[in-house]
C-alpha cells in the first residue's frame, strides 16, 4: 500500500514539475529537464521529506472543438453563439469593453483563453484590442474582432462604436460616482468615512450620489471644480497627484477615468436628467466555471439600466474573493487560482448591486470506494466528492469515533470504563446507540447551553446579575435537555415578557438593551445575516439598505422595561402603540418588515415581537433553518458550509448548497428537532471519516473529505485535564464537582486557564469570540504552571504509584490511555512508560523509602507527558 | 521581588479603588500559519517589525498646567504654585520640579493640545484610542497591544503584549489577546520552581517519545504551531530569560539607581525599568501605570512629591534607552485620562478637564525637541494645532510598523474596522 502511494506521489510530483515548464516545446530540452527533475525528486525521496502530493492530476482536455467570444453581454447563449447573436456597442470615447474567449474541448471542458489567443480587427481604426482582451474605441463605425487560438480555431464578434466624436451628456450617478468607488476615493478609509477626509466628504461607496454631487459641486464655495479650465480643478489635480494628495496618485492623467471627469466638468457638471436610466442590476459572465487548479478566468460584468440598455463595466466594478486560499482576483476582473481544490466565489460589486462568479476546482481523482450513504448528509456530501473527484479518507476507528463524538456532543472525554466497554461491544449499531446515549445525557445540555449562553451574552456584568444569569442558563439548559423545538426556543426568547423569576428568557433583554443591538443580534443569531452595516449605510456586500434595517428595528420599537424585583433586574413588557422605526437617512418612518419580506400592519395592541417570531419561524422563511443547521454544522465539522457561519449572503455562498438546503429542509421537516439534527450529523459517514488525509484530499479545507482536527475548547480542555489527573478545579458559585462546561455565565469566575485557552467573554453574538488558536501562554501553562503541578501531584499519581498486587503497572498505563485517548496503548507505548517508571528501579532497590517517591514522580511525569501530547489536546 | 508588582491602592475621587485584582491574562500570542501571517502582514501594510512601545498611564489624570504647559502669566487662581524652567531646547519650558528632563528636552516632544479625550477614570482610551463604550456591543475596541499581538501572531520569543497595570481590555479580539500580566501565577510559569531542570528534561524526552500522533492530520497547521510553542515554552522556562527580565535584582545597581527618585525606589518608577527590560527580552508593547494624579485637593502638595519621582524615573528611562541605542525603535508615550481644571479650586485642587490633555512622547524614530500645539492663556482650550487623541494612536501604530491607514480587523459583527478611524500620524513627529 505504502509503496503504491509513494509511486503515485512520485508520478504526481513529476507531472507537476513538468507542467510548470510546459511552454518549453523542444523535446530534447524537455527530456533533459525530466532527467533533472527525476534526480531532484529522488533526493527528496531519499531524505524522506514530507511528501506533499499535488492533488490534481492535469487531464489533457483534448483538442479544441469550438472557440466562443463574449463581448458586451453576459448571456451564456450569446457567448456561445458568438457574433451572430449579439452586437456589442461602445458609446463615447471613454467606453471600454472586455472580451472573454472560451475554448470548448473534446472532453466537454470549457477553459478561458482570453489572454491566450491573438486578436485582429477589421476594418482597422474602429477599436483596439489589447492582449488581455480589453477593447477601447478609436472612431465611430463597426468592426469585426477575430480571435484565433493555436490550432487554428477562430471566433469573431462585431463591435460598434458610436458618439465617439460627440459624446452624450455625462450622467453623474451612472458614470462619475463609480469612478470614486473603483479608485477607492469613497472607501471607509478615505473620503467615504463619516466626516470625510481633510474636509472633503463622499458618501460611503457612492450609495448616495445626490449627496456626492452636493459635496463636490456646491460645498467649499465650488473650489473643487473649475469649469473654466477643467484640468485646474482640485477634483482632477488631487487624484493625479499634480498637487499634494494624502491618498497619493489614484489615476493617471489622460486615463479614461480622467477624461470622463474632465468631460463632465467641461459639460458644466450635469447631474443627469430625471428621465435618464438608472442602474437596475449587474450580471456576470461566466457565472459558474470548473477550472484546473492553476487556471485563470477573465470575467465580464455588464450593468443593466432601467431603460433596457446595458453597458460593459468590467473595469469599473470592484472584486473580492471569499476564500483567498483558493483564488485571487485583480482589479481588471482576472481571477487566478492558487492550486487548492474546492469552491470559491468572486464577489462583484458595482454601486450597490452585486454579482457572483463561482469557480470550482476539481481534483479529478477517481471516487469509487464510497461507503453506503447513511442519510441526507452523506448523499449530498458524497455527490460533492464525486463532482470534485475528491476521494474521502477512510472511516475512523471505534476509539477515535467515541472520543470525537463524546467531546462534540457531551463536551467531555469518554471515561476509561466507557472506552473499554465501547471497544468490547460487538454490536453493529453501537455507534448509533452511543450517539443516542450521549444526547439523552445532561452533558449534552451542559455543552450546548454553554455554547448558546455565550452568543446570547449571558455575561455577569455585575455581581447583581448572578441570579438572572443563573435563571437564564437554567432555562436554556432545560430547553435543550427536554429538546424543546428550536422555533419555540427562539420564540420564547424573542417575545420574552415578564420578570426573570417567571420568564428567565427576559434576561436576554437585560444584556441586549438597545433596539439596534436587538436587531443586529437577532439577525446574526437566528437568520445568519450580519446586518449591522445597514444601520448607517447600504450594506456594501448585500442587498440590505437602511430601510431593511429599520424595518427590522420596528419589531423592537415597543419593548418596555420596568425596574424588576431585585436590583439590576427588569420586567419586560410590550408597550401599547404603533410599531414603527425611523430611518435616520431621510427620516421616514418604517413599518415592521422582515428581511426581504413585505411590510406588516399591526394594531397598537399587538406585540410586534410576536409578529417577528411568526415571520422568522414560518416554514417558508429562507434564513431560519439554514442558519441553525449551518451553525451546528460548524460545531461538528470545524467549518461552516457557509463560513463564517453567521455571515450568509449571496456573495459568500455555501461550498455545498445542496447539502445546506437538504439539511435545512430535514431540520424544518423534523419540527426543528435539535437532537435529531445532532443525531443526523453524527450518524453520517461524513462525520465518522478519519482525520488522516489520503494523497488527494490533503489540501481540502471545505468539503469535509477528512475530519478537520482542532484543539479542545477551553472549558472542555480544563475538564479533560481534571479527568485525567482525577482532580477537580473549584469554581466560585458552583457546587463541588461542578465542571467548567457547566459554568452558567461568562465573567462569573476568574480562571486563568479558561482565559488563556480562549473561553469567550460573552460580549458578542458571534461564535468567533471563542478562539481556538494556540499560544505560548497555553503551552507555558500546560508545561510549567502551579495549577498543573498541583493537579499532577495531588491527583491520581499517589494511587497509581502504590504497588498493588492486583493491578500491574501495565494495567494502570492501559487505564490512563483509555482515559486520555479512549484507546489501549500500543506495545511500544507500554514499554516506554514502564521503562520510565522503572528507570530508578535498581537504585531504589537499595533505598526502599525512595521507591515510593520515585514511582509517584514517574507517574506524575507520565501524566504530564500524556496531557501535553497533541493526541490529548486535539479532537481528531 | 513581587513587591515590584504591588501597586499602591490609590483611591480616585469617586472612592473606588482601581487596583486590579491579581488576575493573570493570556499572552497576546496566537498560532497562525505562516501563510496567514504573511497575508495579515500584507493586508495590514506592515513594513517592519522589531519596533516596540512603552505606554505609561498616569492614572488619575495629571494637571497639564503644572507639568508640561505652565501658565506663568495667568492670574494666580489659574497659575498655581510652580514656575517654569528653561530646557535645553530653546523656547520649551516645563515645570521646575523636572530639572532632569529639562536637560534632555531634545530627546522628547510634548503634545499640549490633545482634544477629544474622555471624562471618566478609565485607561481604555489611552490603551485603545476609543472610549470604553464605543463598539461595546461587540466587545469594545481592542487595545493597541492586543492589536500588535494579533498582527505579530506569536512569532516572537516573548509575549507581544505585557501589562504591568492589571487587566487591559483586548476588546472584540477576545480574551486570547489579553496582555500577559507577569504577576502571581502567570509569572511563576516562566521559571522552574517546582521541578528541577533535569526532571523537565526527562519529562520532555518522555513526551517526545509518546507524542507520536500522525502529523499529516494537521492540515490546519495548529499542531505544528503547538509544537513550536512547546519548544519555545521549554526554552523560556529553562533559559529563564523572561524570568530574568522581570527580576530587577539582575539589573546593574547604578542603572537601577537612575530610576529612583527622592522617595527612593517605588513600584511605579521601577515599572519603567521593568518595561525596558521586557522590551529587551522581546516584548513589543508594555503598558504600565503610575498612580496618584487625581488631585482634587492639595494638588500642589501632592505634585511636590509625585513630580520629582517622575522626573527621575522618566529621565532614567530616556537616558537608558538612549545609551542602549533603543530610542530609534522604542516609542515612549506618557499621558493620563485627561487634563485638569485651569482654575484652582477651594481645596487647592484641580478637577477633571477633558477638553484638553497633554502627552509626552519620545523615541520611536520621531522628531524630538518639539512642542506641538498650544493652549490658551489659562490652559483651558487648545488654540493652536488641536491634536485628536487618535492622531497620537495613528503615530504609535506607524512607529510600530503597522500602517494605520490600511490595517483593518473585522469585528465580530463582520464590519471591517480600521485601527484608528481616519486619523493620520502626527506629521510634525514622523
């Protein structure tokens, strides 16, 4: 097996090295290089360097069967049909256009050849095409652009130029403002921030062109613009760095942007007529592409206006990629893959409109040994493996499974006894039974109550908060334990009314005081939408405007608050009255409106929060179920299907949309049964994959083709150390024997260990507040802190050191291994441990009083070593 | 040696002691993969590292018109009891109680016109550049030291951020970026006290034999990071390098003597020496405090004991840094919460005055020997070159090699936050 893998790795490495040199056509040279490569590889191999097999085996796609050229249109059919179907238009001297040339191969693959063909134009003098496929006009007229690939395939398209000499009046919102966005002038770092930069202000990302017009033309006594001599305007002199500009040179003199602004000024700064078309949408070509791992793709972006006209805006749009591990994108819309397999999305932004290009980089390996799918999780995940050609790892062994699932479902290590019993259990369904057992236990409720209490900000701001915090935690824990349907849980929370003794959920309103905070936390927690941006301006990556934000805020406009029974406790009640919020931008009142839904008309007697709960938990709500299953998915797999898990938006798409949709549907169909969701996830073959990668899936970080190992969370880690050393960490306000995962609130105990390992402070609705990183402080603490020394010497070491005729060292070591790792030790490990314990044996034989001390010290050292191993510190 | 960390439990005007409990924080270091770090650096526009900062917080808010901005021509109810003296920089005068600093004014600059400070007894705004209430919803703005920890990513041989003043908020970056507080339990992890070096060696060997989980499962790099931290932790513990830095008995007596004022060695002053030693050991940001400046009554009597000690310790620090050639890389900033009322009150005190505040800045490659900004004839308002609090922060970040115009951190609500909103480094200094 090993030899076969090595051979495959060797071949892959050769293929990859050779591919890097494929431009060299001469056979002799190629051979010489192949020889050199072989030598280099053998040195690598001899040194047994960590083999990093390149995942993708480049497949020859065969000959080109067709060449397509897209210009000025993102329509797939047009692009495929080429010149006959579409007539692209450049209007005015500063218009530009991007060609996208696609080669279709015998294998059925399509690949971008835009920068890899030669262009010719006839007649000459109408347009010019540069090697990257960018087109600029030269004179009015119509020309045919030909692209030819090596091998002789050709494609052509027709492009017309009009208004070259007599350009039409400039429209400020459509043509000038996008320049500020593209060049970064109106970004949050510069003039776009509130208050502007050096007294010159622009609306953030150009969302408010009318204000921009006023800032430019009317403010500062018009000194920014000098119509009599446009090139003397500050608006042109500053960004070209003709005079000192804090932001440096943003554009070249005589660039198309420069000429456009110049022309606008020389036309007398028109704003545009009321009848002028307004931007309706943007579209992208292509929208989806399968790529090779070092491939690239030019994208083409078109703006569509209210009058039905359209315009190429590829050079004016802004681009961001959602996973920089996979791809990078240039200002020109050119996307370059980095060599990692998976899915990546490029977000295209233009004046409040967004579009997405999604690329998939398959591995292309055979996927033919998939186990039988257990449920919907496997069906969708396996389909993805086949699609990507990404073979998953083997299933994990029983011991690994038990440790993993006990940590993830119950937040603790399996005990040695549990591990032994599980190992010995011959029944086929023992894994399923184990999941059910854990779900029925209070440990499950403890772990998940802690998780929810952190994002629900159950934080002890003052000591007087303790009662409310404890009641709240108890309500969350009880809800989980009795498996209250998730929709009911959220409804009880959001509509909480009364005082904490009767309705513990009202404490959420103590922590989350302001209506804005209530809106933002609700959206982030239960809808997976980060809407905070829209409080002050249009969301830069999303369709949400301030109108949407304040529509949500209206639901919380009637939350009344009275002093409660004890200090720092509140009674929450719905105030009578019409629920509205005021949009500060314009001052209009907004009725309660769910995100993307219709405005509601409520009577003054209705509690608007009930209407919100109804809207959120309705089966057709597009966010509610998806957001929860994605949040839980992250808990079990370490990465959300959408990641970050609470930032779901069109421009941050799921890596496996079908999986997310199917699991959300399953969850809704189960009447929001949380335990069923956990069961479904944990029973899947996917969750039970080994963390050990094979030669194809090592680089995968988003398709779950192997288990992604991760450090134990702070509380679980502390409990695990206690369990291994048989000690208990005392916590203030907790009964003796209480564990860290059972802590009811954040900020109530002062634990160095928990802080160093990143227990959240409970001040944010984001799961990201929990930090799973590793640090020097953590290793110092585990290696050399008084707390750990106390646990090592004060715990089970004495008992282990005692000589017990019924229990040999071998058995004791086995118990320790079962307790720490859920598995028996290997022979080698037993030998190592026994050798260590007995290393002073001979010397001690002469001094029996020293024997006991040495044995205890040896067991302390063994415990120390075990708790510092990666196998202990990580869930794998 | 623990006396070094015992701060006098100073009472503020509201009667609340701000002395922190002996809480021990996380070191501000984190395990990121090299690729993550390079990307972070590129995004942050980090141009260089190895730069450091000593942030001295004069808790209580020192009287600006009695320290560095005297008003000898103001009416007596404003003027106070002290006279200015000339410094070795022509035209720059400071309080007569600071003769040592007066002889080295060419090595520092004064900012007399900081506006936009906050009126509460909080160290947050001189640690983070924002009030403690801003962005509270997501955990607050992170302290500068926590930000440096994040960008540093734990590559250093020492924690990036050390606080000698108790807890300093990591803000929305989360507890893992809290400063390392070398007091109590946490300090004891730096040296071997419970077991011998030989036993640690034996243990480490045993660990190496047993720690054989296949590393190819470590596709995120977290285990590799843990390995590297374990090696470094063993190095820190066995070399005692950080423990030594914290042990002032290891300092040359004559150098240590420089920091001692008329009242002898005191924890406040020795913390400045400690800060220098920590930075030599690889720490990048040290926050420390010196209390006793909340002079609502007996302002002048208090300052007569406070200021000479400060003069000795601060001049000692500047001399020390200068002799060691560290002034180029190490920035020193010293300030309080706010200024104090220009008019002396009925109990010979001065009250809170957030309208204007001063800062002392030195090192970090900044232009020194300058006075930036000016207040009116009473010291009540900034009349020339008002400096925003965050301009100072932008300067500090820039001195540390972090470009405040480009570096962003996404907060837990998903909003990209600049380290300092739209403030540029003070052009007179950089």
